[in-house]
């Protein structure tokens, strides 16, 4: 997954499936990622294994 649209779609679906009930803020961030093209571009530069939302949130918390 390196295309920007694929990253946005992946984050939206991941947020809906994984965070909707337990972490609504994370779900919202995932759903609105497409509104921030710079962040999408940064994520898309990484290997597909490193594009996981959990890794993004872990880095933010660190």
C-alpha cells in the first residue's frame, strides 16, 4: 500500500473496524486522515508494514 488513496482507504476502514467502539478519537483521526495530504504522503513513503494506524498512534504518544 503506497498509493495515497490506498492509505486513506485503509485508515478509514481500519478506524471503522478497529476503533469505532473502543477508541472514538482514533476512529475519527483515521476517518479524517484524507484531509491532511502531508500526513498521508509521510505515511505512504514507508514500507507497507510500517503504515499501520497503531504505529502512527504509538509514535504520537511517544
